[in-house]
């Protein structure tokens, strides 16, 4: 079995290296958008923290008075081709049609245009055609590090601060989408999910030969938001301190989710985790409700992305109405290198076509 994985990983690495070489040499061409592009991506599959980072960038541009379009693949959606998720005023579709991450970004930033497309170049062409009278100032390419068919003016690489890629392997043996050497394509590296317990020394040693500017960030807890009332209750307050909770998720980094809840004072002894971008079924909801009742648990907690996925199925969502259900709302905080990052973002948005 391991031999097969090693062989598959070696073949995958060869294919990735060839593709990157063809782009580097100009054999494969990149489309150059008349609107400047900022790409946010990572080297590994899932869990690096790209979505909160994209949300932070959109909000930064909004404060600067810049109009933004987000173009994403829409991973996990049940549709194909180009789809308009939000026109800058109205969110038009569900998580099943858009994917959970683009929908969450749209609800958090309804002033932004959000488009999903497997081929991001098709998404840009759709934007240029349909919004020709009110083009945005900048395009934000979500999960775009490997999508080299679209040129970008700023290439931001997100890395989970507790996962050193030097200790990982290429797919399918490990979680790497590309070899470590691909870091050279990044203009800036953002370390996400830094905590007071994170040992950054080995990761910074790995990054040192590439001499890339490094930005450091952490996740800030906003609180728990009720599924049905919309009320936000700060964690760590008396309302939730030492409360028994059943936690479930379908994300790439469930461990950090659970640690966040426990750090905030919730008691999470019972939990269930599904694959990233999991589409919930009747049996899943039945399991969650049964476990909650069986263990006498006070509340059910999930992630914001899972909340939007659940909302896409009204029947399943309403099954939870008689249970105290909340999702964890988080914010993204840059605590080192913020001015450098903002300056780079502002420079891109000032580029004229």
C-alpha cells in the first residue's frame, strides 16, 4: 500500500513540476485581466485559513473605498460552470449552488461581487461582460495559488503556523499540492492560526531560504451565534462558561475548531467530524440530535461554513429548531506585518488598466 502511495506521489509531483515549468517558460499562457488580481492560496489541501484571510482583505478594501470581486472555484457545490453568487447587493444562491466558502464570504460582504467558476478565467470574462458599467477596482482570487492560468499582481501564500510543509509529502502520500520550492512564486507568506503556544522557529527556518516577507496572524473569537435568532453571545461569558456542548464540523482543520471551543470555556467531550465540505444528510442530523439527547448536552456548536451548508437544505435545517444550535463566529487578526500587507494590497488596487 505504501509503495503505491509513494509511486502515486512521485507521479503527481512529476506532473506538477512539468506544468509549472511550462508556465515558467511561457509555453502555457496566463490570461492577463484588465482588472488587477490578488491571489490567496496555499500549498496544502484544506485547513490553512484562507477564507478568513480573504474576508479580512475584502473588508480592508471596503474601508479604503475600493470595490472588490471575489472569484472562487466553489468547491463542494452541486452546479457547474460560471455562477453569480452575489451581485454586490443581493446574495442570489444557496451553498449547494455556490459552495459553502463563497456563500459565507458573500453573506459577510454583500457589497462585494462573488462569482464561482471552475476555470477562474471564465469567471473574469463573465465579470467583464456582466459588470462592464461598474467594474470593481480589484479581483480577489480565492484559493488561487495553483491556478496559474490567471495572472496576478500579488500572490499571497497562506500557511498554517503549526504545520511545517517541510515535514509533509506530496499528494496522495501527504497533504502538499506542490513541492516546497513553489514558495518562490509567492510575493508574501502569511502564517495563520498562530497561538501563544506555537513554536515558529522551525517554520521560519524552512522559509528563510526563500527570503519572502512574512505576515503573522491569529484567529480571534467573536462568539457563538444562534442558528435561528441570530443572537451573538460572546464566549468566555457566564452564559457559556463550563457549558456542555456537542460539536460537529465538516472542515479541513477540525482540531483547531475544538481547541478554540475548549479554550473559550466550553466542555466538548462529544463530537463528530465529517470530511471537508461535507453535504449533510438526514442520518447525520439524526445522529447529532440523538447524541445530544443521550448525553444530556446543553448546546450544539458547529462552524460558520457548516451553518451555511445546513441552511441550504431547509427541511434538515428545521429539524434542529428545537435544539439550542450555534455556530462559532471568528475574526482574523494580523498582529505582525499589517502595514506591509496593507501597503501591498493598496498598491495593487491603484493599478490602472
